C-alpha cells in the first residue's frame, strides 16, 4: 500500500530530487530549506547550502526558523554575511536558488513588490530582498508555490525579479548572464520553460491531476511538453527522513 502524504510533502520531495550532488543552492527558510535538507539526506550528501544572512555550508541540526537563525551557521564552512553571500552569487558560484512571489508570469518573471499601480498599490509587499540578485545572477532558479490564477498571471503588475523577461533572448539583451528560471513546483504539477520560446510549460502532472485542471488554475495559456510525465509520489524513505529528521516538529510539512 502506497504511503499517504500531503501536497507540501510532495512538493518538497520533488524539489529535493532536482538538487544535484556537489552543487550549491541558496535557500530561505520553510519548504526550500526542507528540500535542501532532504536532498542532503538522500541523493546529494555534498550539496552546499547557502543562507542569505551568511551561513555557508552548515550541517543543519534541525529546521531553522529564519535565515539569521543561529542554526544556519551550525558547523558551517563559513559564518559570513549578506554581502559575502551576494558576492558569491555575483561571481557565478550559486547553481540553484529558490524564489517566491505574489505573481509569476509565463516567462517566469516574479512580482514581490506590489499589487496594482506602483504609486497607489492595492497591496504593498516587502520587495526584493536578495531575490533580484539570485534571479539575475545564479544559474537556475526554482519556485515552490500553490497553483492559482491569482498567482500565475498574464502580466506581473511589477517585475521585482527577472525571469526570461519577454521571451527568448530578452535576458541577454538586458545584459543578464545566461541562466534563469528552471522549475516551478506547485501542488498540481511541475513546470519548466520551452527551450525555444522560454514560455512556461507543463512537464509533469501530479497524481490525480490532468492538464485541464492546471490550465484552469492559470491566468495564461500554458504549453504542454511533448514528453509530459507523471510525478512520482514520495517514497517511504523520503517521507521517513522528511518527517523524522528534517521537520519532526511539522513546522513546514504540517500533518499528512
């Protein structure tokens, strides 16, 4: 009998599978941190985790509650600072970074600044933090989020962090290095970006989800990969590690 799991657990397990051994990943707290910790305990023991506040390659004893939590420096290679982490990114030494935002468009541009007109917004958000640096300069960015029309929009009200901007060639024309959006993992599917147009593309459907469901929760036309797959659910071992070692207090995963 297959193990039971919730959507947060599925998203974390899927994200962990994409993090390669020996690579670097910049994470915040919450689900991205859980994914990095799980990756270290499964397929990528040499994954190097970086925190924006300056923890470089810590051996996390348990789930931290903020990027400045003392646990993010536990047995770290370096207890640096924000400038050092951002400089590492600018030098091209960050392979993966997790981002988030209130709005995401078809080219992976992210809005974490405001909803509505910038000068008279309906809602004002905290803004970039280090997200623009990571989106602009790291090799691959990933997003974990709930799938809804209000989040996946045709046009962002404000572009806080660049994806592929207006499509193929636009990042390079703007002076940004190669790289950009890689995977978006939602509670419905995994999406990537078309190699030619750079438009968002459904690559894998989660168990029990069909294409119409995903499109119905998206505010723009989604492409569908010719190699459309079905997401593998969490294994018993992934769930054991996630629940018992990564997040035993259920701060992120909640209850299955």
